[in-house]
C-alpha cells in the first residue's frame, strides 16, 4: 500500500483475538491505528471508504448485502468449495472483489482508492456482486416485520 494510504488504514481486530492479534500486528506494523473493538461494527463500516477483509467472512457478506465497497483475500487452494460457489467466487475475483494474491490486492487499493465508487458501482462489478449476493448475502427488506407477522400467525393458529 502506498505511503499516503498507509496513514488512512485503521485495523479492527476480531473480538476473540484481542491480545495475540494486537501484539502480532503492532510488532509487524509499527504505525497503525486500531479501532476500539467496543465500537459497533456497523459504525466502523460506515466510517470507512473501503473494507478489506482477510477472509470471506460475516463482515464481507454484510458489506456485500449492504452494497458497501469491500474486498477480501481468499486462498482458493486452502478450501474445498462446490463448483457453483467456485464459479461465483471466481467471478468476484475477475472483478477484483476477491484476491488470492496480496500484492494484487494492494495494487488494486492503490489504483482505485481515490475513485473507489466508480469501480465498485460499475455495471460489471455490480452484476458479479448481485450474483453472489443472491446466493450468499441476500438482504431482505422489512425482514423484521415479516418475521413478526409469521410469529403472530403461528401463535394465532396454535
């Protein structure tokens, strides 16, 4: 990552890795800012221009579902994945949403950071994201009211 962007990086640890991860990262990267792990994840995400995940995880899926710029590292060789999911993940890789090479990931951030929305909201990237979202990160509007309606129906007919 270029020097200008390094100053803007904020690292958020997984709540379960407080001590070991903090010491490891602090040792490897001297000048890094950490997000207080007590800060709500949604707040951290909203304050970020782009989210970088080290895995295809819950935060990655949340960002995709909310259409918030996110990229992730994914080692295709480490996991046994179905053919359908491999096709979906390869499509995200083709559109630079997923990377299997750290250098390529950093180069992408360096080249797109100033105009991240232009890349993220391009038709091709959005199409790849939509395919993946429809299978793994579907966001249903009014989900809570639908759940309440179902519960009331069940209780009424019980």
